[in-house]
C-alpha cells in the first residue's frame, strides 16, 4: 500500500532543498570573521601613546576573538602615512587603523591628503582621550605658567618639541605662541618618543606632549610639568594647572585616539569590532592599565555616535587651524 505520509515528507524535504542550498552557499561566502590574523596599523612610531594603547587593545582583541591582532607601525607626516595606507587596503576587516587627532587635522593643514576622513574610512571606536601637557627640562627656572612665560619672553627664541608637524601638540604650541606673545619655535620630531628623549637630555628645553608618553619621566623627575592644555585639570595629574586658570580662557586642546576601518568593510564585521572594543575599553582591567599609562577611556559610543564624534572634531580642529594659521608643507 502506498504511504501518503512518506510521500508528504519526501516532498517537503525536496521543497526545502533549494533554501538549504542557498543558505549553505551564503554561509560559505561569508565565513565568520576573523578566520585569519588581523593587522592593526599604528600611524605613529613605537613607544608613543598611540602605540602603547594599541598594544593593550590588540592583546585583549586577540583573547576575545581567539585570533591574532598584529601591530604594524607605519609612521610619518603626523599619522598621514599610516592613514592613507589603510584607506586604500581591501575592505575585508583584516586591516584596521589606530591613529590620533592628526586624523582630523591633516585635511586642513596639509596640501596633499589622499584620504577623506568620513568617506574613505569608517570610525569604529573612540578609544582614549588625554590632555597634552607643556613640560620643561628641570634646568628651566620656572614652576608656574606665569614664571614659564616670563622666562620665555626674555629669550630670543624658545624651541619646543612635539611628535610631529600638524598634530594636536603642534597646534597647542602654536596657539600658546599666538595668545601669549612668547617667541616659541616649533621643532617637529618623528614621533613622541624621540621628542621626549631630547627634552629629557636638554637638547631642547620645552616640549608639548601627551601625558601618556611623558608620565614616566614626570614621575622620575626628569621632566617638569607647567600646565595641561585641556579646559579641565586631568584627574590623573590633579596638581598640574590648566592654561585657562592663567587667563587663557579658550584653551582646550587635547589628544584622542580612534580605531578605523576601510570604507566598505562588511557591516557585521564593523558591529563585531565596535562591540568588542567597547567592552574591552570599559573593562576594569583595561581602565586600570590605561591609568597606569596616565590615560582614560572615552565614553562608549556605537558606530553612529562614533561617526558624529569625528564629525564634531573635524569642525573643532578646522576652526583651530584657522586661528593659529598652521600649515604643513609635505
């Protein structure tokens, strides 16, 4: 006797077969990310703030995804070299970028920038924010902002070291020169570490640098803090005054780090990276590690909020570039 129940089951299986084949093909075309090591390009040299924070993040991402996240330092032109490299890499989630505030400054200070900060790369996460700090070699006979400016105004020229031309530390120095009238002269280095090394040795007597890079030298007494350039005192350096407290009301210049991916990276990959990075940066372990480096994580943001943050930073730094008149020749 013919079994109608068996016939119905056979028909149902045959009807489902195309859908299963399509789903299987889609799964084969979109394997779970990451299936191989991910490279994080750091747009600055080893030893500086960007490198230090990225290595902390890469270690935790490696654990979270059970896949290696490898650091590749591509320094030059205040972050522009590494940024342009990543902007033109395949949008597959296997090349990411960590860079600093120069990302939103370069389009306004450099004549040749081969990336659009909102079109060629996607902001994934705002990582950390830290104040820039004006520091001096201990041989400088000044301990306060008024004493420092009085000393500087007596000199024919006061060179100050930064991590490179066109970065947030450069603009902070030029803004101070403009509003104080002191004869500061910019000396750009290829990264924060060599700039700090020369300030410690006395090759130059003044530096404007992020607090992460200089914290060890401050604690060891090898550098002397004068002021932070942010509007508020840093909770990590509560005894260091702001320039605002000395009468420079609009002085609010700081450094932040961000994580980016090439435009066109699959949305599901972007979401994975944003979620994992946010969780890592807000973990008690990471916060403790960052504070040891004299930095703190920024407020958690989803992808849309991160993009809005970058848009706001573009406007802010465009206006500051106009105020200082900073231009960088390639």
